[in-house]
């Protein structure tokens, strides 16, 4: 790398001494506003949810990032877009109530293959019990879960291959992805519907469910 290229990299590196994170020369109120602007700009410019670690690179050591986010959200309260926490990070999104207006204005047809109710149920089951194999899914539903269904969920970006199962033949397991979290507005898998209630009721034990398929399906 040439000295010129090296200097350029340092200029844009938030960890560089040339990047002023602390802003100690500013009065506290202006310093806070600048940190807010930086955080919102980084989130706005990013195509994917931005992690806490990334945002902390552009604010001072004593900056409370959670309060910064709260203040940004408060300022966006009357705007058509909002700041949401999904897939372990923050992202700007237009408000759901305006989705139809946006699609109508631009003649947008929703991209990708829509999921049937049955396919969505398989997806949510993977979300609850991952990592899980296709054979386990088939046993859970008491019918064959086809490779076509798994392939469609993979093409959607909602699931990916997980670790090999310790079962004979070491089949692949399936797990959900960050795209799954982002699409459904979940921050983590603990945001799945009624997760804690199902867990407290003992219904999230995969082995127990697979031993009692009819009862498990009825309860779910």
C-alpha cells in the first residue's frame, strides 16, 4: 500500500486520531446533537441493520448510545419513517401503515415468492426449534416436508444450513437467518410470538414434541 493510500485510509478510519469522537471543544448540548447526527447518518446510509459496535465508533467514550437512539426516535415520532431495532442492530424503515401507498406510487409488486400458510408454519417451526433437520420437521408435522419447501425457504433467504446433526448419516440441520429476523421485525429469536409462554409451558423441548406429535400439533 502506498503512503498516500495509507494516509487516505487513516483519514476515514473512525479509530484514527484524526477522527474526533469526543468533540470536547463543543458545549455539551452541541456535542450531543452532533453525536445524534452521526448515529442517524450511519444508520441511514447502511443497507443492513447497524450494530452497536459500529455506532460506538463514531461517538465519544462517555456517550450513552441508548439515550441517543431514544432522542432520535422521539424526533422521528411524526415522520413517515422510524428507527427500529432488528436483527441485532438498528435500521431506518418506513412505517408499515404507509407500505401500500409506497407500492401504489411506484407500481411495486412485492419481490420474491410469497409463502403459503403451511410454508410459513414450517418456517416458524424452524425458528422455534433450530437447529432442526428435515426429517425432524416431517415427524413434527406427521407428514413429509419436501425438499421443495426447504428450497423455497432457502431462496427467500429466511433459512440456511446449520450444523450437522449427530444422528446417523449426519444430516444437515436448518436455522433461521438475520434476514428472517429483519423481515419479521424481530431483534432476536426471543421475540418470536409467545416464545416465553411456550418455553414456560415446556413446549419448546424439541425431543419431547417429537415423541408426541399429535399432542404437540394440537397444542401448537
